[in-house]
């Protein structure tokens, strides 16, 4: 540490280590003969703000006495975002909070008749009378001060005892500050001898003075005229080559260029590689300066200038900071160059290559737009022979009804199961609710119509009888459609017979050779197959284990 700082620290320590102050602090030296007043003085500076409170009362011999009962101080904000006037208002608001606190604490001891809040800021007094259009910060604190029912008065700065709180003082100065212990001298006098208060005309708003002023400079970036119009070029390579030819012409007509080139590159020979390198650097500079808002983005995007090229700070150690790009014709050619270098890869692949060396705001959306509109090869390969037709409205069976009242049916499989050491082929019947897309699964060991009817019987026992079935043209389903209604009607249970008589099952098949027509249940079949493949692969399960697995798949959302 600097010797001067050590000496100052030692002096402050010696001054305060043995500092002691003693004074009497009775609330009342004599019992008051009349009402008690609470006087709170507030002050603020660029370092701190605070307040000090006194009780004023009249004794039996007709003299006024004061007692120091409370003080409070707080540090001002470190950032200079608040004017001194607002700090004065903040100190007054703190005084209002202290006033309410003291009245609540002293109500069992003494009754406080009147409360006064003193400030040396005429602007604060003006705001208390006219807080409109002064900002939310001022309005909120004025409301809190008015709610205290206190009387607000002006006091000269030299008489304000709270000046000790806001500006601080040395121990010797504190002992000499007699008004801190008993308050200003006018408190011991009658109110008619108190300082005169300013009238309405004298309460004018003072100019706001910020505690600290930070000097700043605005960065002006002059746009560079492009040597080659990038909009007339089809590729980044052609743009770089055209720029290098223009540079070569400029260098050849420049008389002093060989000396400059030798000093920079170590050779006076005009090398094609150096021209290409200089052309790419010049194009990057022109890309960055093509946007007029670059000066506004420097601080927002954390950019810095590196040999004429703006880069963004990178948090990865030992990695070159990416070069800042903006959306323009030249940068679009650069993106198309990266797209071709990745063999017309996806947007994510091109974005990965771009982020290795460059930084482009909103890169993903820009890449999508540029590749979709400007890459002719991708447009040709991804083009459709015709536009897809508009989808028709959903039928009533897809939008109205109870769960599993209208269902779609399909089968998936086969897969192997074991039953008493015998390996059987099994299929899963997928029942899909057309309204809620809920799924019910049943296991069958045959593709016959009878096996399907058994599965439909188990389904109806758990979910209820469906009134509409939608399926493809499987032979087992066609057999079931012809036999399911007689099968149900010939049951011995009269309730089931009456139900089937009143609620006939309607069965509809999709058009042959159009599997997409049953997409609502084919999608559920796809999910069942995927989960089945993940769960068992090529294993042979016991039949009971297969049933358990099937019931678990029903719970998958």
C-alpha cells in the first residue's frame, strides 16, 4: 500500500479509536405541562442521506425543552442516477417513515400532538404542493409524506442538524456541533420567532444536478463505398475475385504502393494470394459498415475493433473472436458459399460452420430465408409437382361423441410370444378414439375374423360398445364386419341384446389402395410400433408378459 495512504489510515484510526462521547439522554428532564411536538430534520448529499428527531415540550415554568431521541442515515446510490433534489426527497420520505415509527413506539408513554418535518430543499416543499407531472418516483414518495399528517417547514442549511448525517464530520467537529444534541436554537423559542417560511412564488423548482457526471463520446462510423456492387455477383468467390482485380488496378496506378507493400508484407512483388486476402478483409469491413446502426450495436453486442474489423468477445479461451456481420448482399453471398461448402447442408449445419468464424445476429432466421430463396439447387430438388390441396373439414365422428364411441381399427405385428414352450405369432389390435385419439390395445394370436371379434368383445367390455368403426380393407376386418352384429345380438344377456338393437354398429372402410385415408389411426399404430421396438427389440416374450407390456404402452402419452 502507498505510504501516504498508510499514514492517512493510521491518522483516522488514532483519531477514532479512543473517541468517546457522553451526554444525557432523558426523554423528559421535566414533566411536560402541555402538548409534545415531534421535530424531524432531513438532509441529503451525494454521499449519504438521513434524518434526526427531537421531542419539543413546554415545562411548568414556561420554558421549551428538546430531547434527541432518534437518528437514521443511509448511503446514497453509488451510480449517479439520482439528482440531489431527489435525494433530498428520499431523505424527507425517510423522515416520514421515522415519524410514523416514533409515534407508534411512544404512544404508550406520551401523546404527540404535532409532527414537523424540516428540510433545506425548497424544491421538495414545492413538490409536496404540486407533485403532478414529476414522475412516478416523486409522486410515490409525496403520497407517503402526505399520509403522515406532518407539517413541512423549510430550514436554512447552516441550521440543519441533519447535515452531520448527510456529510459526516470528524470526532472533533462532532463534539463542537452543539445543535446535534439539542436541535436548532429556535426550537427553544415560541413559534412566532421561528424562521420565516418561503411563499408560493419563492418555491421554484431547482435545476436537477446529478451527483456525478460521466463524460461519454459517441462513435461515428463512416460508411465505405463498395468497390464492387455485390448485388451484381452470383457467388462469394466471384465477388472476391472482382474486388482483387479492382485492388490490383488501384495498386498499379499508385506510385508509392511498392514501398508501402514492402513495409507491410515484406515484399514488393504483387502476389495474388495477398490480393485475395486483402480483398476478403476489405469486403468484411464494407459488410460491417454497410449498416448505419453499427455505432449503436457496438456496446449492445460487446464488440471491439481489431485492425479495422469489428469482432465480438468470445468466452471460449484460445479461440479467435468471431467477426461481426450484418445482413447485406455481400454477407448473403458468404452464407451461400458456406452452404455450398457443406454440400447444400441443412440450416443447422450451415449455422455451425458460420459460428466458427462469424457472428450474425438472428442468424438462424436469416439462413432459412437466404437458403430458401437464393439457393436454386435446393429449390429445384425440394420443389413439389403441385401444391397440396386444402384439407376438408373434419367429419362429425371426429369432433362429436363420447370417448371410444367412434373408433378407428388397425393391426400391427407380428411379433413372437411363448405359450407353454410353444412360439406363437401375435398381433396387436389398435383401437383409436376418433375424437380424443385415445388408444386401447388388445393382443390376438390369429388374423381370423373370430379372433378379431373376441378382441372387440374385450374392448367393448372395458370401453363400451362403439357405434362407428373406421378401418382399412383387411380380410379379417371384412369378415368381422359381416359377423360382428349377429355375434353381439345372439348373446344371452337381454340387456346387451336390447342395447345392440337400439345402437347398431356402423362399419366404414377406407377406399382401397389409400392407406393415408386412415391417418388418424395409422399415426397411433406408428407410435405403438416404435415403443414396441424400443421395449423388446427381437426378444421372444411370454404371452402374459406381452399382455403386461401392452397395457403399459396404453399409459404412454
